[in-house]
C-alpha cells in the first residue's frame, strides 16, 4: 500500500477520535478538536498531492479518498448538530447528496468506470473543512472570551448555521454537477 492510501486510511481512523474529543465535556475542547481536525484535513491535502507528484494514483485512492473526506466532514456536522450549531436540514441535504453520489459511484464501479471527484466536489470539501476549523476556533474564542457578546446582530450559533448552509448549497451544486458528468460515462439503463 502506498503512502497516499495510508494517509487516506489514517484520516478514516482519526475521524472517530475527532468526534470523541468534540463530544467530550472538558475545558478547551474546541481548540483540541480543531487540532485533531486540522491533522485529519492535512492528510487529505497530502494524500492527493503525493499521489499526483509520485504518479501513485490508484483506484483504491480514487474511491476511498472521498469516503474518508465524507466521514470527517459528516462527523463534524453531526457534532455541530448535537451542539445546536447546525440545522438538521443541512445534515439531511449533505447526507442525501453523499448517498446519491456513492450509489452512482457503485454503479460506475460495477461497469468498470471510476469517476473521481470533480472540481465542485473539491471546493465543497475544502469549504466544509475550512468552515469546520473556523467554527471550532470561534467556539474556543466564544467559550473562553465570549466574543459574540460584542456582535449585536448575530450569535455564535447563527453564524455557524450560515457557514454550514453555505456548505449545503455547495453540496447540492457539486452533486448536480457530478450527476451530469456521470451521465456521460456510465450506462444507467442496465
């Protein structure tokens, strides 16, 4: 197994650690969670970069890398939903898109076709990861310094919700784009 694929598997293993940490109740859990999430996110950046640089792109990586990303970003959204920072409809939209795209990938795979993530999918994932880190850092600042008391028009929960709704919109766009592209390469009639 090459290093990019090991990094993908590492991201999958780090995800439950992140979820456990963010759901625990201890001082500075937001910043500790942010560090764990950043480490996991860096494996996403590094695995793709190394695979392209060293010409180690594999079918395993093309299929499992997006799954690892979804595990990580979904874990964050579920934790945020439990903490009142994410609307259940955002989670429903994102998970529905992920199930649909995974199903299309399975159909493609059965036909011997591998459809990698498109540019919109990468933008969606990058935004999800960036916004998650931002929410975690703001959560630490809110918990430690109550920074949102200075902002009269929006609270921490509402600001987090807006960021996560943006990711839901990007999720829909990336999903529709992926479906349009997949129609060109796989046979949906069989």
